[in-house]
C-alpha cells in the first residue's frame, strides 16, 4: 500500500485548499480550474507549436505510424528551446500547487513534454508514470495542461480513481503492448475510469502512481496538451532506466537528483533557470532508440 503521509502541506496556494488536497490524496488526481487566462493559453500554445516546428520533426501519416506514435506525438523538454515555454514549465502557480499536493517545501522540474493526439490517433493505454521516471520516491506529481478545451471524443484524459493507493504496480512498456491491468482491484478501477472535461485554462494534477489513459481522437483537429513533472527536492535515482534528466548529470542509482536539467521550481524563482547544455540530436520522446528493449520505458502522460 502506498503511503500518502508525505502529503501534508505547510500552507495552501491561492487556487486550492484543504478539501482539494484531501481529494488529491483520496483520488490520486485533481482538476484545478481557471489557472490560466485564455490569452495565456493561446500564447503558450503558439510558443509550444513554434518550439516543436524548430526541431524539424514532421509526423508520418497515421497509416505509417507504429503503435506508440499512433497514440500521440511527443516532444521532450521544450523549456530548453523557448523562453515562453520556460515561463510555463516554471510558472509559480503550477509549482506552488504541486508543492502543496506532494507536501514538499522545495520541488524541482524533472521534465516537460508535449502530447499531441492527431485526428485518428488511438487510445492511450492505461499506465502508471512511476516506472517511466528514474525517481525512487513517489513524492512526484504531473501537471497536465490542455492547450485548448478537450472534447470527449478528442482524446479526453481519464483516471482510475484511487489507483495510486495500490502502490508501484508495474514496469509497463506501452510500446510492447503489454497489459498490466488484468488483475483486481485495478481492473475494476479501470472499468470505472473517470474521464475529465478539462476546460481551457484548467490544469489536471495527478500522482505519479495514479493509472491514467486517454480516449482516441475521433475529431478533425489535433488535441494538444502539455505535461510537466515536478518532484520533491532530495529525491534519488531509483533505476538505471535511461532518462536525460538524470543521465545528462551522470547521476547514478541511489544518488540525489540535482543538476542543470532538473532545476528548482518552488519556492518562487527570482529568474527563470538557464537551460542546460544542449543534447546532440535532442530526443523527441525518450528513449526513442531503445524502445524495443523491455527493460526501458518511455515517458507517457497521454
């Protein structure tokens, strides 16, 4: 059973209170409404689109994609490429909420990722984020930000309510099509997954051990979302699973995760952090070249 005793905040951000924190502890996810204005979301969406375009990637037609890319296209650590995206990744409103939810006075950014589900994209299969990050502890939360309103048929995100309390369940590898979700009580939770209507400007936070998934995109427009992973300062590397957030700083298993690729996000920063030295051939998703290795995973929030 996963202990949630760490979720004891010393103070509450303006946008959430005791009831919200309790709901996060019980459900494993929380939607926070009206975090951003429409103008802010429009500005961030354009910046993310531009950062992706500068990487020069062009998605293949849906009929030519593999199973993984059929779920979404994914770009990693766009905060390094754009000052405007950096403002979003280190936005103090998000960081303060994440700090309160995981009960950590100081938190760091582990990574950010874009998740674009093109028309015709398949369902994002149910998964838990914990094994996809090389973090030993579970004081970690993701902020999932729709870059426009998400219709039910456009890839709505869903959660297995309370599944974080099952603990660290699996080493799921979505690329291999494995299904770790066949056992009770998780199977029952997934049968009753809660799909969210997330208005533009709202943000969903979920615990790193909460199972989640997303519906196929059956609309004619791309569903655009952006995710940021926040973790408690002092967390250590928990596995040798490759990830640039730890590999770039040569952090070994058992060592504290600190480095230029994982800057502090809260307490509030006086200035935005400088990006770390660039990665040659920066990965779109991680690790692209080792996806057939069953010991490796890929970051997935959907």
